[in-house]
């Protein structure tokens, strides 16, 4: 099944809105997928796409500075956060 670009854009907006609402906290892909009721692999693909557009930041280390081996946390980028903040006014 194919998903249209319009629907992908709306899902991307959902992801960004979620990350904006919890900023500066970051979430794992599984947590994001659960919140927006989507498949983890699809959410990961969307996050990678958003990362290429500099809208989200991938965090590869835990709070103690130890690198994750198989996973990453995600948070909204400063650029996207400021754009959302301006839009909210």
C-alpha cells in the first residue's frame, strides 16, 4: 500500500507537533510510534526524512554520554522549534 505525499506531510506534522510539545525532552522511535499510532519502521523512515530537512535531531548517546548501539532518541531541532513557536503566536 502506498501513502500519498500529502498524507506523509500530515504525519510529519504530527511527529513535529509531538516533539514540540515535549521539548526539550527526546523520545525513542517506539514512543513516537505509539503516540501517533503508526508502525515503528514507517515512523523511523519519516524521522530520517525530517532529519535530512534539519527539522529533527537524532541523539545517539544516553544522558551519561554512552553511545547507543542499536537505537536513538529524537527531538525537534532548534530551527523547527523556533518556527513552531512563531506560528503559535
